[in-house]
C-alpha cells in the first residue's frame, strides 16, 4: 500500500510540475502615460478573464498565465483598455495607459525656454540655449556659443569664434515636471585664431594667425526637469556626440622647407569640436 501511495504522490507531483511549466510568470507596473504616476486597481487579465489580478497601490502586479493565452488585457474605468500579445511581452514589463479624459493638471502648458550653459565658461565661451515647443512631444531650438577667449585645455592656443547649432527634439516622455528626449543638431561655426602653435622637432618654434568656417552634425539624449516647488526654474542635461572638423592645416613649411606640425587632438577632446559632449543648461521656462 505504501508503494501505491508513493507512486500516486510522485505522479501528482510530476503532473503539477508539468502544469506549472506550461504557465508563464509576468510582473511589472502600470503607469499613466501623461504623468508617469503609477495606477492602482488596473485589471490585468487574459482575453477570457480566466486569469486576472489587479494592480496594487504602486501600480505593480504579478500573475501567472497559461502559455496558450494569446493576449493580456489592461483595463481601468478611467483609461483606454490596451491589449498586448503574450508572445511579445517580457517577464518584467512597464505598461503605459492613456486617460480617456486627459488630466490637464499633468500636461505641460509652458512653451518657451531660455537657458545658460555655465560649464562653457571653462573654455572661455558664453553659451545660451533657446527652445520652443511645437507640440507636447516636439520642440525646436538653437544653441548659440560665442568664444570670447577660447583656449585649449592645458595649451596656449587663443581664438575667438561663434558656433550656432539649430536642433530638433523628440520627447519620449514629457509632463509638466520633466521630460526625456532625443536631440538632432546641425552645426555652423566660424573661428579666428590669433595664435595657433606649430612644433618643429618636438619644441615650439612658430605661431600663426588663421581663420576658417566649418560645419557638422550632432545628436544627444537628455533629460529636462523643472525644479520641485518652482514653476519656472529648469535644469537640462544631455550627453551626445558631434562631428565638427577643424578646417585648418596641421602642417606648415617655412622658407627653409622645414615642416612644422600641429597636434589638433585638443579640438576633438574638450575643444569646440569635441566628439563627446556633455551639456548642462540652467534657466527658465515660460
């Protein structure tokens, strides 16, 4: 008899394990697509409602569903219902729901920004940024950077210049408090060097005056945030790249046919043509 019970127990265990293997675990959060806030009491269910749970206070949920289920539904009285194919859902998901009647208290109302880039002062430049929102998720603007006393890091090159960078932004998320965006930029620049140093046999021997126009492109990802308890003070930071060549010769020859060379690594690392750029801007939105 004990042998029979043992066989039955093992069979039941194997059956339950087999059933469990046919189930899929899904967990995540449901949030308001406008405000980014969590939504509680959202019904998460299969298409036939055989399996369902409701999101908790912080919008989180956990459930097991059969592998055979086709869709998972997310529904709430105040939000548009969304259906997702189970095969495309990851085990951990963040679901965004749109309110049936948008809550204007979460929508951004201000359309213009004017900011200043304080870190540019380190390289002898004054830089501002202006922006105009076309729609909630789209904006266009302009970076204007004037090099009044341009210098290379740890070097003695001296120049003045003007860099103008029109840009377009797409905001993946934006509400009245903050936004996350991608940025594309076109760059036009003019630079005038009063002293550009060239070396001969690893020692400084000659400096020249030169000027040139240049142009390029750039891109970045960033965030913008209206400081809490402030309606108009904004901080914007992004990290990206730019391709802006230095259109001056890196090699010159004197009257004795001696070649002088200039290492322009400073231009693309910390200079006006830095390949990698981190931009911090502070100012106002109105």
